[in-house]
């Protein structure tokens, strides 16, 4: 697949087939992630890979419990109260990208993780997988003990929660507006 096709074709997917992602493909996703550039070649990212549906569902429930403590529009609060998995959408694969909490390069680490996540998403699309960044799951950082139960050390924080699976839907590519603030010649 051509790079332009990956960049323009990849969309966030929240509906998946009931089919596991083979370990070889997961390995390729992680390899794509760690191949990303990073400041001073620090490669700060660490991964927790979760394929167990019960664990993913438990993390979804924990996320909703944390979210219900916050101020949200009524429609979001209602979805957080539902039994449906409105966090990880029943995805068969959850990858948690984490970094150390106390690091003088934290801002750079966050940017580096974004680069790694995009590599992973593009590789996933090339492999026929759907994917989505799950920002709500970052609220799990409010309970480091629960994250520790799935392998995130308490001295680390979750930066990029990502779901993957074979898509049950294929959203069409969208056109995007380029907004240039200034172009100096």
C-alpha cells in the first residue's frame, strides 16, 4: 500500500469483527511504533498489550466509573452509565503506550509517543486493521493501582490508549482543510 493511501485512508474505527489480531501482526505494529523518531533517540515509550476481552471490559468499566465523577454533558453521562463498552468498543486488542511520570523530558516524551502512535496506526491500516486513539482512557491515570494490575508501573503514566481489530465498518476518507497562519517567503 502506498504511503499516501495510508495517510489519507486511515480513519478511526469503533466497530470490530469478533476476530483476534494475530501475534505476528501485533509484533509488526509494535515494531512500527518503536521505529518512530524520538528526541535524543530516547525512545521513552513502554507498552502493555491486552488481548483478554475480560480485562479490556474491566478497564472500560473502571474508566467509566472515573468519568462519572466528572462534569460531562448529559448524553455522555448516560453513555458512561450504560452497560455498553463505550470506551474500547469491544475491540479485540488494546495497546497502552506509557512513559515514566517524572522525567525532565516529559513534554518531548509526549510528542515522541504521538509519533510512535501514528506509525502504529498507519501500519495497522496497511495490515487491514481498524484503530482508534481512546483519549477517555487516559482518565485511568487517576488510579495508578488499577493500571498497575495490568502491568503499568506506578511510576509510569498512560499516554496513548489505542484499540485495534478487523473493522466491521470502513469509514470513508474525508477531505481536510489546510489552515495556514502565515507563509513567509
